[in-house]
C-alpha cells in the first residue's frame, strides 16, 4: 500500500519531496563513485558560479535558495577550496566565484556525470524531460503569484459577511487597528485622531467604516473610507486580526471598500502605507491600486511611517 500515491494530487508536495530525496540519494552515490568530492546539494551553487561570478544575493535568487542557506553552502565550498570570496564585509555584497579547483570539479561533472543523469532522465520520465521541467516551472510561477492556500474553494471566505458601522461594531475599529499598528509601527497622533474619534474624523465628513465578520469568529477586520476632498477618499485603517489571517478577509474587505467608495462618488481613491506591509501591498496591486508619486507628494506627510502611496485605477 502506498498512501501518498493513493491520495493523489492532494499530497503532491509529499510525493515530490519523497522523489527528490530518492534522486538526491542516488545522485550522491554517483558523485561518490566518480570521486567528485562534493554533495548533490552543493552542485547548484557550483553550476551557477560556473556561468559567472555572482554576489551572494544574486546567487540565492538564481538558484531559488534562501540567502542564509546559500551563505552556509558557499562557506563550505570556500573551506573545500572550490569557491573564493571577494568584496565587502556585508555578506550580500560579497562576490563569489569558482577557484581553479572549482572549475576542475565542474569540468569533470559536465563530462562524467551530467550525460549519465540526462540519459537516466530520458529513460525515467514518462514525457520528454524538457516538458516535465516546463510543467514544474509553471507550478512554481503559480505559487509565486499566490500561496497554495489561496487556490480552490474556501469555506470561510464563502461565509464572510460585511458589517456596517454602528454602536456594536465601533469598538472593533479601534481595537483591530491598534493591534496591527502596534505590532509593526508606532501609533502616531494621526492614528489616534481617527481611532479615538471615528464619528468626527470619518463618518460626519461623509466617509464610511466597514467590517468583515466570519462564522464563529465574529468581527475579524475593518477599514475606513476617509473623505479628504469633494470627490477624494483615502482608504485607511484597514486591518485583520492575526487569528483570522489566511481566510481572505482582507481581500473581501478591500473589494467591498472599493465598491462603497464608488457608491459614495469617489473620483480619487488612494491609500498611504509602508513598504514593510508587503502582503497588503500585493493585495492592493491585485485589486487595482498602482504606485503614484503624486499621491505621495500631496498626502504622504500625513504619517511618519508612510513611504508608499497608491491610487486606485481599477
């Protein structure tokens, strides 16, 4: 009985991990047989540097490995006399290149090992190896766009519900925003002005505050539309409680806020944020916001932490 095989695509990650470990083990046997003196896990670094010398950061990106992992790998190869390092003390700015011994190892690998592995792949793969690799690249590209959990149906996201601003939801506006702002930044006077006085700062001037609610969890996220001109609105104070992240509540809430802004007659919908909020910025871009230096010039000084300004273009 092969449980992973029986469960099919649901356990594809585990199947690929098992296959990878088998291939790595067999590759290690071949490397030992020809007495190359390196491990399979070190070969991607050597192969990349065989093309050209690279900074550590460039090398990590080229082979898709974490920078700490590449740094450790390179350090081992330096100790083995196969790689040399030049440059500054900053690890990211140090240039790695092959030594003469490293070039010799790569020459032997290309002559003695790569043809054997290619012949093996031609025989093992049920389809052409190039096509198989293209399919892997397609999967990697999809996962780079969004994580595995963002694909397919999600029970929680289908059950999310929009809530309006009232006496019951009002405390969540302050509490949710204080949580995420306090975790990442310093709560500023501009934050407290809005969070402590939402009616005066948001509602009375013609803006709105929205909330998202999930079954069994209650209110899990909020955002505001602050009117800053006759037809200009700032999307602000958007946050989701940490316990509910991963339910797509932010995307649900952002889409609802964009719709509400249009209902309010917004001709200019913008937001101010910080580059540290990478996941949020990716979401804004996904739903139609673009980086805009004019918005930064006009409104960016509102928050000390602001270094990103975006405008909704749909």
